[in-house]
C-alpha cells in the first residue's frame, strides 16, 4: 500500500468517524440519556468507520501484508483523532459543559488545575486506546468480510 493510499484511507476514516459520531450524539444521546453516551458514540463511530474504510480499501490492503497496512492506517488515524480530541477539549465553549458533567459525577468541593490536567490526559488516552483497538478490529473484520477474488 502506497503512502497516498494510507493517507486517503486515514482521511476517509477520520471524516466518516467524526460525521457518524456527530450524528449519534445528536440523535441517540439526548433520547437515551446515557451517562456514558459520548464514549459509546465514539466507540461505535470508530468501529463503523473502520469497517467501511476496510471494506472500501480491502484490495489495496491485501496487496501486501495485512497487518502492516492495517497498522499504518490505525496508528495514523489514532494520531489524527487524538489531535481532534485535544482540539475539542481546548475549546473554551466546551469547558463549562465539561465542568458541569465532572461536578455531577464526582462530588468534590472544587477542581484544581492538576485535577483538570489529569482528567483531560485520561480522556485523551482513553480516546487513543479506543481508536487503536476498535480501529484495528473494524479494519480486520472488514477484510474478513471481503475476501480477495481468485483469478
């Protein structure tokens, strides 16, 4: 798989994941009112996006070693999604919503800067682990769904 193909696959995965995540957050979370709705939406969006991208790029991925191509796509997409998560957390408009949800989850008197730093690092690390694990699962499963044609 050439570098341009990897970049195209990663761009497709990130765009599909963000769009699907936005749709899930807009539709399902307010209706279901799940406390962990954002995490579930993130997991589903990465899994569905990697299934779609793996199915679309199956021929290119199977040209060479599957693990190497899947690894490059998953690692690069995890880096991009991690930067996207950090950009969302740095948004000043999101801070009051984050503070309100943290105050409702944990009954503490106040959050110090260290508390904020630790929570944000844990959120970014959780996003990276979710993107790595479910991206690999989705890409590998989609390759099993689309077998190469025998000539």
